C-alpha cells in the first residue's frame, strides 16, 4: 500500500511539472529571428520585468542601422533589450555593421522587446515624405511573441492608432498589444510595444 502511494505521488508531481510555452502566429494590423531566454528566473524577477515594461521608452535615429538599448530596473539588474533594426525588401534584417541611410519613401523596420520572461516584436513600414518631411505608417504586421510560465497569452493584436504624423507634434504610431493571463496571481494584464515616427526619428517603447 505504501509503495503504491509513493508511485501515485511521483506520477502526480510529474504531471504538475509539465508546462506549456507560448508562441504566436503572425499578426497584422487593423488601423484605428526568434529569441529563447536561457535564464532561470524567480517570480520576483518576472514581476520586476512587468513593472519596468511600463516605464521603458527610447528614441532611435532612423538614419542609422540596428540600434538597441539595454534596460535595467531601479536596482540596476538587467531586465531586457529594447531595439529596432531596418529590414530589406526581402524581409531580412540589415547587417548592423552596414551603414544605413533612411531614404525618402518606404522604410521597413522591425521593433522588438527581448526580456527574461516576455519577448515580442513586430514589423512596420514607414514612409517619409520628401516635401513635407512627415512620416506615415503604411503597414504594421508580422507580430511575434514568446513567453514563459507563469504567463500565457490570451490574445494579441496589432493596431495603428495614428497613421500620419501631424505638423504640430503628434507622431505616427503603431502598436503590438498582448493580453496576458498572469497565473498564479490571477487576472489579466495588457502590455504593448509601440513604434512612433516623427520625421527620421523612430521612438520605440512599452506602455
């Protein structure tokens, strides 16, 4: 009887140890390469990452090539990487060693956040008008995510809250939003990655 009890206990523990990682299909905007983390983290680290995501914004110059910003929490612990990289007409990333000048017309960029437990990215086509020098987001597409437990993704969507930059300072903007189930804490939580264009400046960040 005791032997049978321990056998059942081991089976139960094994079953509870099985987890599911979240991947995404491609997502595309309605107007209104992968990264696998290898670090084992505590629940506290994951909470810190969510908090830091709400406070992260950086501006990149689109006349340059691939650019990244390492993000640290208030205690100077590494949390993740916010970045932007130009892509060529075939969808491939342009080499970070290559010089890259933004041309008037269409420019394609991949915007991403690579963190400890939450990773997501999307692509955007930005047109800069030669005469007005104003930016327009023509398309936002190819949303991708990878999350680790205890998070799961309930839904994801790409939107374009503002298609065209305005003369009086409003940037063109596209967003990729994830709705997360935050088990075991309960409830849902939304985070989004954004690309905001103003002339040749591309601002990326998270809410």
